[in-house]
């Protein structure tokens, strides 16, 4: 488990970017997220702290867009 000092550094956003985490407005509210890609696979993860909800989407292929898929899913949820 991450101790409180390091967690606070991680989510101390400067221009919407923390340490390995960014913040963004998504359907449902403010979210903390992380994304990445590697050899044709892509991923997007969001955590909405006010709702205590985490969601992730993975894509396999060059046309996959997990960010759009995840935002659409959050729009349906909220």
C-alpha cells in the first residue's frame, strides 16, 4: 500500500498532471487516470474519487480507442 506522503505527491496535480496520474473531467465527474500502449495494445484507466468508482478499458489493435469506449461506458453509468 502506498503511504499517505507518496499518495499525496502522486495526486498533487500541476496543470492536471500528477506523478504517473492525470486528472480529467469525464462523465460522472472528476477522474484520476492513467493510460498506455505497447505493441498494438492500448489501455485507459479512470478512478472517480467522489463516486469511489474505478473503470478500465483495454484495446487490442491499431484502431482500438479505449478512452472513447470508457467515456461512453461512464456516460451510460452516470
